[in-house]
């Protein structure tokens, strides 16, 4: 009787710790969503300013002042999005990853007590980081290209856009959770994460289904 009560209290404490991690995740996700809203509004405002400058041209030809204004507006827009990209992907996304990393560790250690939510998400979304980063570096590249195209020439615009895209894409390369685990001494946890990140979807789900089915089998 006492052992059952003790086990129940331990499970309750584990669930409370798991829920606290969920609260932290929600907070970081809210901050990230707000940053992306600002980024969308910033991009629309910048494109609107460019359209306003182009609207005032005579016979579709920009004078030197308008060309300079296009360059300034485009680069300011790109810099603004770059700052928001740093806040999103380099600050809050890193904090979110740290929280998810701890949740994954708890799911591995307490597979019988906790639902395998993060493990399932990792198995099917470990590649999404690159797509999310494209939300920033594609419009930044476009702004740099357009700004340089009107002020300089097509060759310079292509070179500037390519350099911008390459730098941001390389800097946005997502860090794998297995690489984070490799920094520690827990090889079992690292192998568990690599199995979720690298294997085919069917194999990944078989691993998860086995873990999920363990509690039900033990009860029977």
C-alpha cells in the first residue's frame, strides 16, 4: 500500500515537472509568434514604401534620388528583418530547443509515465528548421536584390542577393538534438535521438509505438 502511494506520488511529481516544461515552451512559442507577426508587418511596410517610390516615377525611369531612396528603403527593410531573424532563430528558438531537449530526456527516462509527444514531433519534423529559417532569408534576399538592382546593376544585385542568402542559410542551419546530447556523456540518450532524427518514418513510428505499447503490456 505504501509502495503504491509512493509510486503514485513519484508519477505525479514527474507529470508536474513535465507540465512546467510545457508552460515554458508555450511562453517561448508566444514570443516567437509575435516576432514573426512583426516581421510580416515590417516586410509589407517596406514593400509598400518601395511601391510608393516606383509609383512616382516618370515614364518608368527612376531618377538618381529615387534610386538612392530605393537602396536605403530596401537595405533598412533587410536590416530590420535581419534583427528580427536574430531574435527569433538565435535567441528564442535556442531557448525553445533547450526546453524541448529536457522534455525529450524526460520522455526517454519515463516512457511508462509520460506521453511521447515531443518524440513523435521530432520523428516527423526534424527537417522543419530549414523551412522556418527560409521565412526570413528569402524576403531579406529579395529586398537586397531589389534595392541593389535599381541603384546599381543586375550583376551586382545577383551577387549581393546570393551572398546574403548564403550567409543567412548557413547561419540558420538547425542544430540537431542528437548533437546537443553528444556534448554530454549520455550515449544512450544520444542514440535515442539519432534514431528519431535519421531513420525512415515507418521505422521511427515503430520505435515510438513500442515505447507507447510498453505500459499497456505491463498492465496486462
